[in-house]
C-alpha cells in the first residue's frame, strides 16, 4: 500500500497499518479451502460416475476443527450443530478428492437466500419450521448418538439452551424429559432430595437411553428434583427461515411448469414414455414362470414411474464373492434417462410384465412395487410436466420445480444463511 494512502506523512514514531479487511463474505470469502477427506461418500455424480459426492448442495457446512498444528489449507466439512458449527452452505456438490488428481476448490457460500426441499421428517425433526425462526444444522439422528451421514447438515430448527427443572418421586434415576434429542447432552446443574443437595455442577453425566429415546441421569442417592440445562448456544445459529411454502394439489408451487411438457413430436422419443393415467401397486409377489423369470399381475408397466424390486436370496458378485440378500432393494441401472424397468441385475418388459433376473442372482423371494397404465383410452395425462424434471414423480404434484422434486418433499423451504 502506498505510504500516503492512509497517512499523509512518514513518521519514525508512528505507523499507519493497512487494516484488517480482506474480502467480503458475499458471495464467498477470499480463502482457499479443501474438502474434508474423512467424510463418507453419499452418492456419485450422475454424469461423471467416478466423482464421489461427500457434501451435496444445500447442506450447512463449517470448518473442520484441528487440534494440532496444521500446515495445509482449512478443510470444509458438514456441520452438525454440535461439533461443527454452521458457517455457510454448499451451493454445489463437493467431491472426494481422489489421489493424484486435480479438483476444483470448494467454495464456502455465505450471506445468501437459498431454497431447499422441506421434508417434514428431516427438516421438522427438531420442531416445525416457520418464518422468522432461527435455524441450525441437523446432527444426523433423532434416535441415536450415532450420526446418520445422509441427514447430517440439513436445515432444522435451532434449539435454544434453556434451564429446566424436573420433579419426581425419590429415585436414583431421573429422566430428563425436556432433553428430547440425542444431539445435545444435557448438563446437570444441581440435584437435591427434600432440600438436601445430592449433586452439583457437572458431576453426573447423563446417558442416552435407546429404548426410551430419552436422556437419563443416574445419581448415587435418591433425588426428587433435578436442575439441568439443554440446547445450543447462539454460535450454532446458521441463519433464519424466510418462509415455508407448501406443495399440495390445491397450492401448486410455480404451477405453470406443469404446462411445459416433453416434445413427443420428436421421433427420437419412444411412445411408451407418453404419460397416461396409472394405478399404483405395492409389494406385489409376482407369479413364478421359471428360474429367475416372473410375471407381474398388471401391465403395461409405466416405465417413468418409480419401481422398487426387493429380493431375498444370494447375489454373486463380479469377483466371485457372494452377498446375502434379505428383502434387499435391487439397484437401478445407471442410465442417462428415466426408465425404472432397467436394473443392474434385472429387467422388466413394460409391455408384457415379465421380470427377468440375471444368472448371478439366486432368488428365494421377490416383491415389486410399481405402477401400471390404467388405460390408453383414457388419453394422455393433461399438463404432466417435463418427464424426470417437473412431472411430480415424488411429490405427486406435476409442475413441482426439479430442485424440490425429491422423496418426501411437501414444500419449499427458503432461508437466509448468514
């Protein structure tokens, strides 16, 4: 910096420092990061299948805490609201860096308004979200202290740390009723019996009971009253809910999208993909025709509608090893288009309803959940949306934006990330 930029004269006794400003945090700080290489793989890129996703877009992320002198760049990891505080979010997929390969640096996005699918069983796990409510990162489980990677880091309600009082009949064990989640370990402040203090401070460590899904504190003597704290500090706040807009048959979110349909005049598209009225079938046991050949009760099968094939038996892998199957869902084939009749080790003839397994699958029992075309005479589905994007495949509401089209989505969650 030029000498005269801040101070107008050179002085032997005084200095004019250049300041502490480096960059704005919107859209991202001027800092190079790397991806936490200890994260489990959550999926693969649908186009470049060798790229393994460890942080999907929309997850709250933070900086991996190092308890030693670290000479590499800071690592970004999934926040959980307990061990890693949410600092921003991932706007795109973050991939596991393979050895000896270059990779784009991950970007810590901050200070933005974002939209993610609202799945009540996940986003509402800490309490139903509403506008103006502070948010934090999902710990990864609501029933165990062991985290589930696929839920970790999703947007949930922030639980403010509060002091609670529990009164009970004299007992050595006390169920800390208000401490309803395994993510946050409650702290016993004081316990007493008929006015006599039995324990004080954090001398008693509560334990999570997986049978009752509650925190239980056990003391050396009977207690009748327990004072304890439970929840999160303000440093775990990631931002604030702007609104949660529902997606229902009576409230279509950007419903005009259902009128944007696939161009079926294109001769390159099969007529089998034309959307027509369908009927769902759940857990059907198909008829056995011969070894590894079965037939569904209803057809033509709708290849654009989700199909689940579960098998009990044995799978012989490519290396000759065997995997035991026990009601295991068989994987779909990796295709650049939507066709649920194609699996890695099975195929379904959409016209005849025949289900055929590869010779490396030994089937003891099989069930199939699918949809069949009710009637071509009923005509095509009116305003069905774009196949695989806005057709309401998971929400059941054609016109749902593709970024919200996931299983269990019931609305659009918009929130500000600080």
